[in-house]
């Protein structure tokens, strides 16, 4: 018994750690299938339109993707209390079953409303129930050494799913019957349940019925967290426009559904590359290089792919370059917003308020594509649509950069505390030393206004409680 516990905490791969790495593979497959199915919605819309022999307006084509993205975010909130009842494993199995029901029932649908309710809402809910428990299971198996590598490998499934599923679904709809195409997609989603059944939790937490609070009111008391929630809404609004409307625009320009699928593949491939690159470079440690990178990728990159859309969208190769720039930015953003959470409010409070952030993401994903479709209908121009999407992402980057710069002193202090603890210093001793420094700092700045000094002391004290 003692031997088995030791194997879980060691950095090597003896005994039960071998199974832990298998869990990473299972989680990777769950994430790949989930994200691949959701972000293939523009191609799925082509499949349904071809089968029903109908021509849908731009705003009608957006409802399937918007419902899938929004349902996925909402069900990620629901899965938290569900994990308390049936555990991570049970939530993944249930999610895979619900997700597989969507395409299976869509075979019998004859209207867009029914398709959105089955393939859109059901599949979105299912994958949302599976995504977070899959990642939590990986973290249970790697509580210390190897956690960062393990979660990075599992999360690489996002980019691989977006890169592979759209071309695969497009090939199916071109070469086989509609019913078999949907049933193959349903069977693929059912693999999530099989992976869930195999994802056994480590020995100390066999049932993995975790209690994670995601609606902590303390998070709402922090202006930085409210800014992050607002940014989540705006970014989901803008990025969902890009994911849904870029393939639609490609097909409206006379290119095939295969060309539209390749656009999504480029986004997935470049986001996979940049997400891994920024994670490996360990940016986000309150260093100068991190600030420079944040400014370049956050502002310059969004300005480039927003401002140049009118010129590079004329040719298909220009659209490919546009989708690659957006994909690279997506990978950067996922690291950037996590870094902002760590630097401003701490990981614990960020997790405690994640329910509010996911709600904001859900509403943004639901609103973005239809609003953009309405804008296209009113102006009969896709330039305004992509200027809106790019402007949203540029605004988000600018707002978070402001939050980041204002919290740099606190971020450096937090990083120093965490570094000392990782080096083996007792946590209480580190906090005691930092508390003394705060008192010295307050006394040396007594000549400044008392309110300002007290405010700084409160910020530093909050850092101690959130480490």
C-alpha cells in the first residue's frame, strides 16, 4: 500500500504512474473529440443543408454553432455539482452518452430548429459535461511532478480536434450517405463514454467526488475579476464570430466546403503550436519579456489581422494566412488570460469565480454569431463583420494589458512567494517573512497618504491569503 502511494508522488514512471500517463491519453482523446465536434459546426451545417436541400441565410447558418458553443460553456457549470454526485468518471460517461445522442437524433430532423436542439444543444451539453472532469482526472493523477506537462499534453487535444474534425466530417459528407455520416459522428462521440469508463481515479481519491465551489462571492468583490469576466464575454463574442463566419465567408466567395474545412484546420493547427510554445517558454512570470510579448501578440497581432482583412480576403491564400494569424492569437490568448488570473487574484480565487466567467463566455458565444449574421444582412458586407470581431479581440487585449500592468508589483511578489515555497521553504515561514516586509514597507511610506498606504498593504495581504 505504501509502495503504491510512493509511486504516485515520484517523478519517475514506476507502477501506477504508467496508468497515470494512460489517463493523459484518455483525457487527450476526450478533449480532441469534444472540441473537434463543436468547432466543426459550420461543416455540419453544410451536411444538413445538403440533406434537406435548403438554402439558409447567413444568420440561420450561425444558430447551430452558436447553440453548440453556448451549451458547452453552460454545461461546464452544471458538471461541477454533478461531479459531487457521480464523480469525474461518471460525468464523462454521461457526457459522452448525451453528446452521442445529438447526431443520432439529428438523422430524423427536418427543420433547423430541431437540428439546433439535437445536434446543437444536446451535443454541446454532452461535451461540456466531459471536458472539465477529463482535465480534473489528469490533475488528480499528477498532483505535483509532471502536472504541467500532463495537462499541456491533454489540452493539445483542442488544437488537434479543431485541425482534424472539419476535414474529416467534410470527407464523410462528400463520400457517404447522410445517415451514415451522422451515425459515424455519433459513434465517435460515444468514444468519450468509453474513455470515461477507463479513467479510474488514483488510489487516495477513488471516487473523485470533488467539492469545487465556482460561484464564490469574494471574487466579485475584486474589480480585476469583474474585468476578466467582461473580457470573457467580449472575447467569446468576437472569437465565435471568427470560428463560425470565416468558413461561411469562404464558401460565399465561391470556394468549396473543403476549402472552408481547411480554414478551420489552420486555426486549430496554429493554436496548437502557439499554445504549446507559450506554455513551454514559461511566460507569465512578471518578467520584461512577458510584457513585451503580451503587447506584441495582444495588440499588434490583432491590429494586423483586423486591419488587413479587406486586402487579404480577396484571394484564398490570403484567407489561409488570415486564419493562421487568428489561430496563433487563440493559442496565445489561452495562456495570457490564465496568467492574468494568477497575477491579479490568484489561482484559488480564479477557480472559485470560474462559474461567473463561464456564464459570461456562454452568453458571448450565443450572441456573437447571430449578431454578426444580422450585421451582414443589414450591410451586405463581410468586412464589417470581421472588423467587429477583430475590434472585440483588440479591445479585450487592451483591457487585460491595463490590468496586467497595474498588477505587476503584486505579480512579482506573488511569484517570489510561490518560488520560495517550491524551493522547499515552509509555507508559513515564507508568509511570515513577507508579512514583515509589508509592515516595513508601510512604515517607510508613512509620509504618504494613509489611505494609499493602507490600500497597498491590503493588496499584499490578499496575496498571502490566496497563495
